C-alpha cells in the first residue's frame, strides 16, 4: 500500500456494465472524497462522453492495435498500466466472463486480493472496501472487507443501477502501454447458431434437465417454447456433458431473471438454483414428488414430462386459438 493511492477506478469491456460500475463507484468515491475514474481499453476506442456524463471525473484510455480482440495477457497489461498511472485505492471490474479472467490476474500482479461477484459495496472507517457477496450457490450472504490496496472487487451485471446522466465535465487521459502478444492463438471463430442465446434477457424460459432421455426429445420443449414465445435453457449436464444445447443455467452458467421459468426434468440442485433465484415464477415438472425443485417452485406438476409437456402444449395452443 502507498499513501498516494487515491481514487476509485472502474472497468468493464461491456459498456452497460461499466455505467453500472460508475454508479457503484460514485458512492464510494463520494464517501472517500476522491475522484472516480473510468477505464476504456481496446483498439480504435471511441466515445468517452457517456462515461463522463454518468459520473467519471477522468477517463483513462488505453488504445492499441494489440487490444482489438480480448486476450488476457494484453488486457492485463493495459489494466495494470492504467492502475499504475492512476494509482486508485479501489478498482472495480465487471464480472463478465472476461472480467473474471482478468481480475484475479490483475490482483496477483498488484499483490492484492479480489472479492468476487459483489452485490453491495461500502467503505469502512479505515477506508477499506467492504463487500457483500452471495455464497453457497446464493443461499447465504458473506460480508467481507479487503485488507490490501488497491482494494479490488468484481461486480456482476445488474447488481447496481445505471446512474442518471448529467452534464458532467471530465478529463480524458490517453495512456501508452506496452502490450504483449497473447500466449494463446485463436484458430477459428464461429457465430453461435442455436436458439439458446439471450437467456439473460428472456421473459420466459423453458428448461431441460436430465429427465430428457434423448436429444431428439427436446422437440417437446421446442414445441412448448414456440407456443409460449420462450427461450430454451437447460441444466449443466444437458449442455456440458451431453452437448445438446450450448449454454446452461446456474452457478457456473447463466443467471436468469425471467417472469416465468419452467423447469422440466430438473432436480433442482443448489448449483442450478443459483441461476434461477431471480425468476419471478418458477414452475416445475418432475416425476419425483420429493425432488428439490419443488421446494423452489411456485407451482409444481408431479408427472412424467413425456406426458405433461405435450398436454400442456396442446392446452396452450387451444387457448390461443
Ligand atoms: C462446481 C459445479 C458447478 C455446477 N454448476 C451447475 C450449473 O451452473 N447449473 C446446473 O444445472 N448444474 C450445475 N452443476 C451440476 C449439478 O450439481 C447437477 O449435477 C445438475 O444440476 C443436475 O442436473 P439435472 O437436474 O438436469 O439432473 P438430475 O439431478 O439427474 O435430475 C433429473 C431429474 O429429472 C427427473 N426426471 C427423470 N425422468 C423424468 C421424466 N420422464 N419426467 C419428469 N421428470 C423426470 C428426476 O426425477 C430428476 O429429479 C454443477 C456442479 C458442480 C460440481
């Protein structure tokens, strides 16, 4: 720790999340009576105005051709370059997939700690960062205080609202950072093709678990999804083990917030539950009346999904006609 460390810096490669971080950072900066910095990293970086309008007193920009695509080593160097220049006492990083790769590496290089996926942030009388984070798959809240500077935390999307924009003024500081070559080379990039994109924004999700015996049986869910205008999700084994879908929902997958979540043949483990905690209404279909998913559900159907799903789809179709 050095006495010169001052200011709160926020960074995410996702602009919406960076604006949310500015909201969280502003409160901390005001409490500490320091400036708030936003960091922009990339190649051909443009558009610092919205960051200033949303509260940044200074925007640090690292713009380099080597940062055109995300790779952890060059981005790590860029963030470290900015941190060394600005010397903030707090650094918040968006907990995206990339942010989660980046943050621990930055923390290790700065010989500090990093509290992850924090949903509330504050500072104590010793100017330490104090964070609340969900643990045990979201069933408990831990309150932690950081002991080393710069205090670091990652923050998931939508934990903080985007602050109201105002006509703020701020400086833009362009930094030259030596950007190393990435250690891994990307051989091929392919667009995602399946219908399981956009789960986080979907208002209705119908989701498959290991109660489905064959990949082809997912058509039962597809038919229901079509009637409901729903996206299709699944538990981890369906995607990670069987490879029937691309993305799963849960602790290690997507966290979703639909108005309606329909879990079909999903047992409701703590890891799956962590991803559906914010669903407004959960409906479960499971043939085991003791399945944990019923503990989490607002409505439950004890039955065989191979019979319940076609009947449900038929009934909804009839209602729609
Ligand atoms: C570190 C770690 C992270 C993990 N992260 C995640 C995560 O993010 N998301 C996730 O989902 N899992 C995750 N898991 C895996 C998790 O522990 C479970 O293995 C998984 O959630 C189980 O998936 P499931 O409910 O589909 O399968 P199962 O637990 O096997 O449940 C299948 C259910 O289907 C029911 N069923 C069977 N046949 C029928 C039928 N014909 N009709 C109706 N019901 C039927 C059964 O009664 C049963 O309840 C993680 C595990 C680890 C160790």
